[in-house]
């Protein structure tokens, strides 16, 4: 391993002596550094890495009651290939991702750019957009469920004033998923907006000044300066949102009833995982679903990492 | 390399530190100044006052047994129990329901009580027979009944009066129920005559039994959903929706039928005694026995108290269990009016806790009641019922198709 020379070494005349001193000091530095991060590392090992290893092992087992399990080899994975419900869940999750991620990022960039201007009461607006993020997902889901209620909800009441018979937002299998997507986008804007705002504030003013002198209009400035310089942040947000979207569960769990007619057309991969692990007590198969999901997320993130070279500008 | 070693050492050191913390936990449940402490696990917060009073009475008799309560909300109760049972950390005494008793008994995580009951001359005749049946697995009793619930036909007197229909009584049968539902339905006012719920207890199970059908065969090897009696009963249920006499399945998932009923949008529906605290707020509501089909039948379910196999204080747990099943404890429950106590003869006090409702209907039902069937995979079968029957309830597929699909899936679960 290459050792970066310490400043003291460069300054000192007696190089050798000091460098050996620096070495011992470095070792004790390492010790303290690792001691400091030990609690976090522990958490990572116990609550993340070890469960992943165990989950992988359990995906080759079949579970009975009370923690008894037996090795069944690739049985669970064979089942995965034949499971039509899983295919449907992948389809649902894909639709969810295709809509929530790009639209969510697009809208939050717009909001961030607008709230980055010097307008009156911008901190109030920023707070308002951020409110859904600090609200519990369960509470959000409950409120939207009432708004969406086909017989007594506000949306259909407003539509009825215009003499339109509103749809069954969360019960119609053709509409329910899109109703959930709308809530997901709405509740996600605030979080991404804050990240984009900090990204925007990191763009040096001189570029804008230079563009202004050259006579560029606001639209040109946005596409030629803001967007390229924001691209590392956009990349970060798109990776995080994609991973988050793959794991969607709470909104669906809360908004779609267990006996709802729209459940099949809305349930996500993680919802299916929950069903198998905790309702049907089929933990081995659930573990296999989790492994599959992990693999898919890894592959897609890797593809994103490769593609970023084509569009992300670091300065 | 060295960095890795140091890192590993820190992780290991941290682990040792952590495990040091958790040791103290295991000590609870042990003996403290000659006193034995046992834990009592349950889920219903509403019953805490009654349970605390019972523990107080118990301690007057046995001052040396301290009882610690442990509440887990129902949504997580059985998930938590399963994990606790796997790790041998179940509470000493705990609540059990009919859907899980077979699984827990066959998994040997709860204790059979017959031997102890015989030794102490503890009589099981004090409880409704169907409840004793529910908690008997392979000839051994595992739980002492605590309370029970049957189903009644709740109705809205105001809607009946306005439509000029006489109130339901014990003479009602399927035909009369349908006829009344037709008379009570008022599309313009947005009132439905009846709510055809897609639920098993107090729903299609009751109708199937009334029609001489069965849910699970006596040998627990097959289900009876595809039998003509069951299909007829399911069709009768769904016919209310088809004829516009009941809200649709989608409407009832979006707005709970009980909410529609208590706000006067539904004239009649099946529901249990657990709704008494809610429905008694509306003076228009009352309750009658459920109508009869070919015969009288209503599902009964009740909770029981069981002892876990991992208890270190079997004697003390058994003493507490006997007390929980005693007349004294039942009377405390009756007084608070939350549940129907299972001990025969103590139900009157419960009935009188809400005098303006005909609560006798629930007690009458116990005579001809049928316990909810319980097998090792009850939970799985219930899941399939919901998955498949909802398609029939929302008229996506016919009753015959649903019955066939459900029977196939449930039989597969039974053969596991």
C-alpha cells in the first residue's frame, strides 16, 4: 500500500527519524479510527451483511413451523421460474419504477430550480414540499385512501360536481397501480428536491455570470449549464430512487386491502416476499425472492454505473 | 493486512460487549426474594383493566406468584410468538386462538393439560362443548377457554320502521332474509338491505353449515367448498350483490361495511359481539339471532389460555391458568362487558352490561354453534379463501370456478 507522506515529513529536515515516528503514530491513529467506527461496523455486520448471508443460505431451504427447516437445494429457484404471480409482481414493480423514478426526478428538479430563485417566502415553500417526507408513510397512505374512496372520497365528489362518475381509484385493477404511483411521486418530491437544491447551490456563480455576458436566455442556461453541472447529483438521486422504488411496499400494503380486487395488479415484489414470509410462512421461498430482487437491483445499478460515463459530468 | 486484523479485533470486542448487555434479560422470570415471576402474553389492550383486576384477585390467593403482563398488538402477535417459540422465549401463559392451536400443539411449543387437569380434578364441563372441541388436539386439551363470540344479525330499527318491515326474530330463514333485504334496499337514499360480507366466521362458513355443508372433512384431508351444499350457500351470499341488495366487494373493501352500517347506509349485517362497544353508540341498532337455513348453525370462536412448553415454572403457570378459567375471573370479564366469558352461567352479567341491546342472541347461538375448523395450515387456507373467493364476490369468475380453484389449493395445503 502506498503511503501518503505526512506534512511533517516534508517540513522536517531529519526525514528518517520523523517518518518512523509518523509510522507509529499512524498505527495508533488507525486503532482509534477503527475503534470509533466499530459501533457502525458492528451494526453493518450484524444487521446487514450477516442477514444477507443467512438469507442466501435459507433460500435453499424449506421451512416448517417454529424455525425447523430442511435443505431442498434449488427447489425454491425452480419454483421462482414457474410462478406466474411473481412475474405479475415484477411487471407491477417495473411499471411503478418506470413512472415514479423519471417523473419524480423531473418534477423535483423543476421544483428545486424554481425554489432556488430569489422569490418571496421560498423557505415556506421548501418546507411545504418537504412535509410529506417527514410524515409517516402510513399516515400518507391513510389520507390518500380517503381521498380516493370511490363512494365518499373527495376526488369523486369533485368529479360528481362536474357530473362525471369517478372511477374506483384503488379498487379498479386497471387504475389502482397508477393511483399509488401518483401518491409515491407526490410524497417523494420533497426529499429529492433538497438534494437537488444543495447540488444547485454547489454550482459556481461564475458560469452563470459568463453565460449572461454571452447573452444566454434562462432556458439555454438551464440546459447548457445547470443540467450538465447537476448531472452527478441526478445520477446519485436516480440510483437511490431506483433502489427505493424496487423495494416499494408500505404504500401498497396500506392502500390496497387484503381482499381488494386490485391486489394482483398492484402487489410488488417485496409485497409478495412479505406474503410468503409472514402470512403463508413459506420463509425459504421468500428468501429466494429476496435473493432474486437483490440480484436484479445489483445488475441494474451496475448498468447505471457503466452508462453514467456517457452523461455525467464531474466538473 | 494489519489493518484488517485490528478491524476484526474491534468487531469481536464490540460483539463481546453487546452480548454482555443481553445476558441480564434472561434473568427475568426467575426467582426474586422467594417470589416466582411468570409472564402472561396477550394482544387486546381493551382487556387490560379486567386482566389487572384478575391478577390482583389471584395474588390474594397466591401472594408468591408475581404475574407480569406482556401486550403485543394482534397484527404482530403471532409473528412475534413464532419467533419467540423458535428461540424458546414464549411467555409462560399466553392467549391462543383457534386458527393457531393445532400448529402450536403439533409443534410441541404449548403443553397438553389433560394430565394436570385430571390430577387436580379440574372440570372442563364448565365451558361450551364446542370450545373444548376447538382446543382439543389429538385427544388432549391444550387451552382453557377464556371467552367466546358467535354471530348475530345486527339491524337498523329506523330503516326497518321506514320501510314497514317487522324486525328479525328466530323464525327468519334464508328466504325471509332475502325478501326483507329487497324491501329495505332504497337506491335513491343510498341504503342497502344487507351486507354480503366476504368473511368466513359470521359469513360464508355459517351459511355453508346451515346448508348441511362442511368446511374441512372429519379426517382433515380435504375441504368441502366444491360440494353442492357449499356452492349453493356461496351463491346465496353473492346473489345479494348481484341483485344490488348489498354493496359490491370493491365498495366494502374501500369503506368497511361496519362503518356503512353504523352510519345508517346498511339495514342488516352479520357481526360479532366485539362490535357491541361500537354499535351501542347508535340507538337505532339492535341484534337478533342469525336466520336459519336447512338447519340452525352459527360459527363460534373463542380464545383460550395456554401454557408454553418452555416455561420454567410449570406448577405456577398451571395455578394461574386455572384461576384465569375460574368463575371468579369470568365474572370480572362479564362486569367489564368487553367479551362473553366462557364459564357457563356467567354470561348473564355480560348481557346486563348493555341492557338496551338484545345480547341474548349471541348466547342463544352458542347452543347450536360450530367451532371454526382448525388444522395445521389454517392460516394458509384462509389466505387462499381470500385470494380466490374475492374474485367470485366481485363477479370476475363464477362460484363454481372459484369453488374448484379454492378446493384444489386448499387440498394441496392439507396434504403437506
